[in-house]
C-alpha cells in the first residue's frame, strides 16, 4: 500500500481557507485518494475522495495533479468546529479487501 | 451509507480480565474491520472479519488475544482477552458500503 506523508500539525484562523497537502509518491494505478476527518472521541468521518484532477463537494475540494504523487485538501472558510485530525489515505476504492491504512494525520487547529 | 453502533462506549477494566465489544450495523455488509487507536496515535488495523470466513489478523495481533466473531452480515464482536494496561485504547469497528469505509464511534477501554 502506498505510504502518505502529511504535515503533523497546522494552525489557521476562522474564515481562512486551509490547504493540507499530502505526498504519496508510490501511489498505484488503481489507488484512490481519500481524506477522513476525526474529532476527539469519535470515529473517522469521510470527507472527500478522488482519483485525478479536482473533486468538490459541500465540505471541501480535493486537488490532484496529473502525476497523482500528491494531493491537496482545501477547506474553504474554516470555523472553530473544523479543528480535528485530517487523514490522507490512498488505496482501493472504499479500502478494498484490506481496509484503509491510516498514517499519522494532520492536527488542524483553528483559532478565533 | 452505513450507521454503526458499538457497545460499550467505554469501560474500565482490571488487568487479567476480558472485555467483549459489540458492533452493530444498520445494513448488511460483507467486509468489516476492527481497528485500535492508542492514545494520541493513528488507527491501526487489528483484523478483517468477513462473514463466512475466519478473521484475518494483521501482524502483531493474534486470535488468542483478540478473538472475533462474525455471526451474520450486521454484527460482530471483538474480545480483548487477558487485558493489561497496554491494551488501553479506543477500539473501532468499520465497514465498507457502497465503496466507502464507515467507522463506528469507538469503544474507549481503560485497563487498570
């Protein structure tokens, strides 16, 4: 499974746009890129998933360059409630038969 | 989508005892996973529990310590046996539905 590298932590302020970049140099042809959010004392929650180019939903955007060796999660106009750990994962769609492999994640702290 | 509930939500146990964690899903799913999340750490896959087959354990996890049952497509149990303080973690159940992996709220276990 491809490994991912992302910043351990990030700080930002309410109303700002936050971009979290993830490196996955060994991503396989069949791998998808998925981002999860986890609040304390809760299980991870799916945010967004993509294979290439750009994906946008009501929560975030995901930018994937042509070589797919990295991806950027973009959170528009963050609020205090966006403080959480964000995990970047690569693997088969839906995790496949082996489930998703989690890296260390990025601790995002939003300040007033 | 899939909604997952776990029981108990938390427990405090004495070393040497065992605890069985239940995972209930609101829909039938084939693939189910059990993860462990130690304090301040990321998630680590314990085992894959697909209905109709024996659970498959990841390196470092053995059936004698973490026996798993999967009697049907909506339910599974994970037992943490002969507990020690090192087993203090959050244990999460996860399923795949419609090519997305969903997570339960977790069971917070503290071993004294």
